[in-house]
């Protein structure tokens, strides 16, 4: 079975007045045939970053698909350090496509 490897970079910016922490993630990864893989777990790339007001956290990761095109969407579970309130940040869908598949 052939797999296509994709890399992506994500920047999370804290636009609030409080420090927040990313505690876990949930991804829905779809290939061209609409097969869906769910990936969830603690933090991102083994870290649970604390992001201070006005600051950001950038990380790189990747996934494998069985087709040269697909998409990802999901959410991050976060906690506000001041209020201890837990909240969810939606990650809008973005496309994954191998350069040769764009023609």
C-alpha cells in the first residue's frame, strides 16, 4: 500500500489577556476517498505549551495519507490559567495536496 507523507506548520496565537495552556488535540484527517482517521491525544508533539498573552507557539508535524490529496480539521483543548476555565479552539479545515496532484 502506497502512502503519501505530508508536513504542516501551525502557529497558535494567544489574543487574550490571560496565559493559556494547550492540553490536548483532536484531528479529523480525510483522504481523497473520504476515508477518515481520528487522531487525539495529550498536547502537540509531546508538549503542552503555555502561551502568554500576545505570544504564540509554532510547531511542525505531519501525517500519512493513502492518496495524494486530503484535508485536516479539528480542535485544541485549552485551559485559561487565570480563571481555570477549559475551552476549545476550532482548527478550520485545511487541504493537503502533493505538488504533482495539483495539475
